[in-house]
């Protein structure tokens, strides 16, 4: 699995790694190492950190976290240990706490480390422009550091600027051909560009570099899933689990393959295995999340809601307000997609209330308030109340224009498309949806609906087929898969 991905904005756990050299456990300079320094007063803490970093780079976050915890215990002033803890957090609360601690140590670390900490803090504050600026400056300071190049590549990847991401991943592999992580990211970037041959080559190289780790097989399996080769995908996921029976990502993958094969009950048995091997709250939440997705595929709204309510209880036990707010938003989405619009609006409103009381930055609370405008606009369209929809959409657009967050800009185009579709301005709807999130299967399906309305049947069927065969790890896929299959004429 490439990284943690969500269908809506919330705290992002970006893989953030740094490079080490064989020098004393103190800050190094770029002149002596050419790499990003590591600043620690303890050689033992530094060694523990490197153990954690190695595991994190192999996407074994839960295993890595133990080492980061020990490193921070040995050196309470070790900023990068807290960076590691942030990036292996299972909940928003853990993420916020670790980022806050790292940011408080900024005066005691090198310039390179400071850029990384500030980028992480900007992620917490939902400020992608600042994230990009800090990683760009990091690469300018350390152009020959493969991890710096990968961090910048990851940033472009998150912005859906996949070719620019690939350029930096290629630079990372040129600097260090044995560094495995950029091959993984490169494979996903090529996959999103639908360059499956190049994606497969990248994943095969990834397997070659670290054949005794689970993630290369997991990532390759996800590509096979995308191509509709579900049985081969399951076999590859099982290779990952043969190496590490606790590798949660592969249970997720197998369950989704089973969903796409029309076996939702079998998929739920697979997701139940996650709960059995879960080592923390994040992994327990994962089991409920994907079980809910399986019910969404079947249109079993109340059963899906019950799973997310179970997650809400887990977050409540930890007093994790940021995650509680996200759970409420997801409940709202499930209700809205089921046509229960007024119930959905109650959940969206409660999400804002919970966010306001949560221990998260003011910027995160503002992002939740902005998102509420978007949700109100979508709900109004669903209720055929175009006056309210346009009012809320205009308010959302005004707020989004001030910050230019890529995800929010894509949502702005989505609501523009929904309004145009409701008004039967089909060509305008197609144009708006083309600027919305192309990694959201709902957008692909809505584009097909708009094309059909415009009388372009051939392209409508083509886009419906693309939505029907989305075959990715996406909660939203369950909302539209059956409808897309019917539109392309192959429902069963």
C-alpha cells in the first residue's frame, strides 16, 4: 500500500523520512555529508531511530513506531523521533501530539530538519502550499539526498501532479539505485496515469530490491487489482501475508478483491481478520471502515452506519475530536448517498461542532467549517434546492479562493458540476467534472451521466465503464459501482 489515502481531506500521515550518515550522534552539516542531518544527543536514540526509519520506509508503520517511541524516550529533544511518531500515528490525536512536540524543538535542529518539521506542521494546518515550499527548499539545500527528492515527489503525488512526482522519484533512484521507496511511489504514480506497463516495471524493481518485505508484493497486488486480475492480486497479497501475518494492508486488498468479485460476505470475513491481528486503535478502526465499505457496496446503509458508529465509539474512548469529526462526516456521506439528506445534514453539522471543541489547530477547524459549506451545497442539490445550493457554493468558492488548496479546488468544481447537471446544462457539467477529483469514482460516474444527458452516448458508456472498473481502494467506489455497471450495460 502506497500511503494512507482518504476520499476527503483530514489529517494526512505523509511518509516523512530522513537520511543518516556514519558520524557522531550530533547534527551534521550538508557540507560534510551532503545529506539531511540527524540531530540527537544520544547515539542509542539515533540507532533506534534508524531502525524505525528503515521499517517506516518499508511501510511497516506499526513496527516502526515502537522504535520511534524508544528513541524519543532516550532523547526527549530528538525532533526527528517525533516526526517519525507523527508519521506512524494511528489516530489524529497521536498525530497532533507528535507534530506539536516536533515543532517545539525547531530551534535546536538543523535547517534541513527544520524544513521537514515545518512541512509536517503545515500538513497539520491543511496548508499544502507551505508544505510544497518547505520541501522545495529542502531539495534546494540537499539536491543529492534521495530522501529529500522522495519527499518532494510525495508532495507532488498528493497534489495529483503525477508526472512531476515521477521526475523526483527518478532523481532519487539515480542518486541511490538501491533505495526502494521511490520505486513504490513511482509505481503508483504511473498507475494513476494509466501507464500500467511502467507501473508494473517499477513494482517489479521494488520487489527485487526488498524481496523479504511484504509491501512490494502488496503494492504489486494493488496494480493487479486495478487491472481486474483479482485472483492474481489475491495470490500476491497472500505472498505479503506469508512474510508478515500482521500486514494489515494486504487484508484490506484481499477483501476489496473479493468485493469486486461479487463476494461481499467473504470480504467481511477477510476484514474481520484485521480485528484479530490489530495492534492499535488505528488498525481496529480499519476493520470497521472496510466492513462498512462492504455494506455500502450492497446498499445496506444501516449496517454501514453501524460500523462507522463503532469507530466513533473507539475515537470517543480516546477523546480524539479530530477523528470523531471525520467519522461524522463519513456518516453524513453514507446517509446522503442513500438519499437520507436531512439525516446527513445533521451529521455534517455535528461534525463541525465536534471539530470546534477538538484539540486541533485553528486552521484544521476552519477547514472543517469550509467543508460544511461544500456538504450543504451538495445536500441542497440532492434536495433540488438550487437557490440554497448556489448560495452555499458561492460561499465555499470565496473561501477556497483565498487558500487555493488543491483538494478544495477540486471540490469546488464538483459542486459546480452538480449544479450544472441539476440545471441540465450538460456540457458545462462535463467541463466542471473534468476539473474535479479524477481519483474519485463518483466523479467518473457523474461525468458519464452528464455525457449521456448531452447526447454523447459513446463517451458516456466509456466513462461509465471506467467508473465501473475503477478497482481501487476507495470507499466511494461502493456508492457508484452498481450504477456504473448498469449504465455500461453489464450489470449482473
